[in-house]
C-alpha cells in the first residue's frame, strides 16, 4: 500500500508542538480522564476488594482496612488454581518428584502448546501466500478467508464429533495417552491453523522488499533458508502480535473447553474460574475477586510488555479489514 | 559458492532448468501450506458441510436416523419449509448469474473452440457432487466406530477393521465406484481440453461452469427435499384431520417479502428522481410497503406458530442486544478517538488504558460486573444510584424489562434489566477497541484535506461532518460488521452474568443452542438451529453490505 501515513509519525510530529493548555483542552483532558476512570475503575475496585473481608465487600468499601493477603492463598487453594506437591523420599528426605496441577498450570500448558503450534503452522502458510507463486494460490487463499465468516456455533458440533473420532483413532495408535477428548489435543489442535494469523502475517511478509529475496537467492538460499534467516528476524512485531492474541485467546476460551473437558486434568482457567464462581453463589465475593485478579495478572503483564506492537498490529488489521 | 558450482558442472539437474524451478516452487509452496491446509480443511471447511448433514438427522451423540427437515421444522415451524424453498431458488439464481458470466465471456471470445472448456467445468462440478455423495454415505458408519470400539480393548487393528467394514458397505461401495469413475473421467476431460483448447480465459470458464453445475444440482436437491418434506407434512396433517396451510403461507410470506424489497427499490429510485416523478414513486413505494408489511404481519406469526419459542426469544434477545450495544459503542468509541486525535499529551497512555478492558479475560471482568451489579442494597451499582436518590434495583436478578419498570405497555417493554447489565458490560469492553481502531483510521486521513477546509473557513463540526466522517466510513463499516457478528457470538459474558432468577430472558440464540447441546445432547437439533443462525448472519451481512456499503467512501 502506498499511502502509509502511519499514526506514530503523526504523533511525533505533533509532540514537537508546544501544547497550549486552554479551556477547550482542559475539557478534553477532563473527558479523557473520566474515560480512564470508567475503563479501569472496575479493575481497581476488583484489586481493592480482593484484599477485603467479606463484609467490607458487601458494604462496598472503597479500600480495605487491612490488606488480607491470605485471601489469595485461600483463593488459590479453594478454586484449585495451583497445587504443587513435592514428593520426598521418606528415609533420606531427597526431593523425588514435583507434581504441579491446577487450572493456572493447565492454562499455561495449553497456551504454550497452542501458541507455538499456531506459529509453526501459520508462518510457512503465510509465507507461501505472500512470497511464492503456485497454482491455485488465489483460490486457496479465498477459500481460507471464507472460513472466517462462519460463526463458531456452527462449527461446534462437527468439531466435537471430529475430535471424538480422531481421539479414538489416536487412542488405538498410542494408547490412553493419545486421547483427544479431555486432553490437550482437543483443546489446542483445532486452533493451530488460524486464518486470522495467516492473514496478518501475509500482509507483513508481502511488504518485505523483493531485493532481499533476489540477494538471498544469488547467495544460494532457498525459500526455507530465506524465511528462517531473513523474514523471521524482520517480523518480530507481527509475531509478537500473534503470540499476544493467541495467549489472550486461549486464556479466554470458555465455550469449547466446557464441551471437551470432563475433569480437572486439563481444564483451563476460564472454566475453573467460572465454575468456582457459579458454584459459590452468593459466596465469598472477596475470594472471587482474588481469583479474578490471579486470572488477569498474566494477561496484563503480557499486555504491558507487548503493548506497543500489539495495539499497532490490531489497528492495522482493523483498517485493512 | 553454488553459483560457481552451477557453472563448473555442465550437466544440470532437472530442478535447475526453468521448468524445473517452477515445479520446485510449486512443490515447496504446497509443502509450506500442507499443515495449515489440512487443519483448515478439517476444522474449517469440512465442518460446514458436516454440520448441515448432522442437522438433517436425529443425532444424539451418535447418528440415529435421517429425518429430513424435522429439526428445522421443530425450530422454525412452517417457516422452515418456506426458507428452504427460498434457498433452493437462491441456488438457481446464483447459478444463473454464473451462466450469464460464462455467456458474456463466450460472446467476447473469437475462437469457437473455447466453449469446449465448459465441458470440463460441467464434469468437474458434477464429480465434486459425487465425492460429497460418497462422503456423506460413508460418514454415519465412520462416526459410529467410536461407539463400537468403546469398552473393547482398543487396538489399531480393530479400528482399522471397523474402518474397512464401513468402506465396504454396499451403498458406500456403489457411491465410491461411481465417484472413482467420475474422477477418472473428469481428469481425462480436463487434461484433454487443457491440451487442445487452452486459452487465457479457460480457467475462469472452468471454475464458473463447475460452480454453476454444483449450484444447479444442489438447488434441485434442496427443492426436492423441501417438496418431499412439505408433501409428507401435508399427508400427516390430512390423516389427523387438521388443516396445514403451508402452501398459502409460502405464497403470502414470499409475496410480503418481495413487495417490501420492491418498495425499497422504488424508494431508492424516488430519492434520485426529479420532483414530479419523485412524489408518485414515493407514494407508490409507500403503498407497496404497506401491503407487503400487512401480508407479513398476517402470515408470519401463523407460519411461526409451531416454532421453538425459546429459539425465537433467543433471536429477539440477540436483536435487542445488538441494538443496545453496537450504536453506543461505536459512537462513544469514535468520540473518544476524536478527542485522542487532538494535539494532547499522554496519548499513548490513554490509548493503552482504554484498551485494557478488551484484552483482559472476559471471565474475570464479567465476575467483577456480577459483583458490582449485585441485587444487594449496598452493591456498588446501587450505591451509585442512591447518590442520585434512585431506589436500589435488582440488576442481574431482575427479569422484568426496563419498560415495565417505567410502567410502559408490554410491546415497548424492551430488554430485561439483567440483559441491560450485560449490554453495559459489552459496551464497556469494546469501546476501547473501537477507539483504537478509529484512532488509526483518523491518522490515515491526509492532513491536506483539513488544511483546505480550514482555508475555506469551515467550522469544527462541518469539518467533522463533511471530511472526517466520510473518510472514516470504511472503518465505521468494518467495525459495525465486526460488532454485529460479535453480538451473535457473545457467550462468556452471558454465561457468567446470567442467574437462575432471570431464566431464559438473557439467553441469546448462541447461548440457547449451546444449552441444547450441552444439557440435552441434541446434536442434530442444535446443528439445525446453528444453521438458521448462520443464515441470519449471512442475510444481515448482505443487507448491511447493500445498505451501508453504498455510503462507504473509499478514497
């Protein structure tokens, strides 16, 4: 695209102007700060309430009298978020094994598998669409894109049936460990090939100058080598966007895991939190808040780290449609 | 290094020739694509056909038996037959469109042999259907394997034996043989035409005619299915001595829709016409609209009499949800973005903060809203109300609609207060996202336009109305499309924020379908409802494209 007048450049150009603070500007700041309060108010109260006693939450105090850190310990245990079991040898006292379980651990594992799987599957596909010439390229790309239109609820049942079937097949191949249902494959494999990711990466790969490819080819590099040593190092920003989005996506997932998990072996944190809260009505609101804070923290950390590329990436996809 | 070697060695391998390099490039590309392609075929394309197949069956966890349109009839009453009739017609209309394209291309062509490419398209389209036919005869048997091997010692041999048995079933075998024969013929014909009659347009011709063939055959299939089902329903009704006015409903509802569409067209023309004709056209369109609307009002409820009330309520909730969230979130998002675009400090900070509600896990933020909008007198939301002297509300536990709370009559009642809480939640979540995208859109408007307008003496509002808004229209279009589709898919917030006290008053169609699936295991019925939802989304997208797309200005 030739018209690449980006937002950050405009920002920089305007920052050099000395901002005149007049009445109109004050009004703008007032509205924007009101927006900030509305946007983060619920979070701040959530954090504050997570340190309160139950009666303080019920009375809607703004701040707790004492910081009850033990709320977090109780929430972790009661909601079954994290459980670390150290097995030591009874005679010598040497650490034998560490057993980690709980929803937080499950979600972490699921997220790692699905994000890395998605990268492995989507990067080559996006590269092929962006930089290779092959028969049926446009047709296949249009076919891929058309699947983005289909609402998730239509796919739910066929996915379920396919997963059950493939699970049986892989169970008879690999034994009980190969099961799909109530195991990691059902929770991750269907989301490896994300058309959105392929589209986003392709848009970026296309912009890489062709001279680089010519130069690499003269040096005797093939597509694979070019992808690995030139394209990937250049594409940190879109890859970061994809990783962040994938992380958020699998941390958020509720509908599908509700269907394909039957016990806590692999159940992710969204389901765990949802079950904890709905089983606990009206319940210990302070603990619910603490559990929510625990759920939110990893995402917030990731967001603050990847924030810049991420918002840019989202904004770009939005404009291009 | 390699370059030297290539010149040193006189004999070149196949992959060093020009043709070889093209083959190599193709092969590499397919290798790169293979994992993604396989997964998308399995979890993206195949599910659509499969879901439709499931929806035609009684299917509880495992396939039971074929029962035609019964699931759709259960969901939509007689309207199901009417819809399927229209879908058949739509398939024919699309086919006609394809054929027109083919004819136009042929008229422009100068070589008469070019039309022989159509033969290849015809055969390929038909064979695609044969493949589908074979596949869907095989599927029920394959889907039963997990149940058959359950409990037994699962070994690969057993699984493969069962798989072999399903392939060898007589009707599967017959369809399979036909398919293989068809595939051979198709490959032969395509190779022959490609060899003898290849032209610049032959790819297009083959694809279009293949599509037309598939569409016509599926249209015939749909029409036959609909007619058989209607006849069966009529017979059943006659036996039990009831009257079943499917045909009259079909005629009246169709007439109503056609008249309304016609009124819209006339209205469009009336807007563009000169004064004299304008009035007559407007009056005429009003009249057509009135008649069409009357027909629909009279027959649609009757056609929907046997429909699933919970599903209809789900659609109604979805519509209210969309109207309550999308306009608010878009306009507030745009206003925020416009303010952020002014020369201010801390822009990056504001942008970062506004985005937070969108990226945090919905489950967690929904739970916060659940606590904030609790029914207790001292819950945060009621505290805020009491500041203004309003008495506390029951919020997420309130099944009465906001209209009733204000004492309005029934048909103006609007959404339940519990649903309003969910709307507030969604708006809160998406405003920041909309604002960030609008901000990027604003950054893409060239500054010269503003300069020019300012030189012409345009005021702030006029600049916004006549420059910013038109230039932003693609973004508005994109965001409203995303928002509406998002409404149909909303799940997490409703799952967390609904309470037993409000019953199904907050269940959108998706949530209701999910309930049917998880609690009652009705796979067939849930699939059919999902398809109705899909059709609705498609129709709305088309409608939005036509109505809004015309106003979108692409610079």
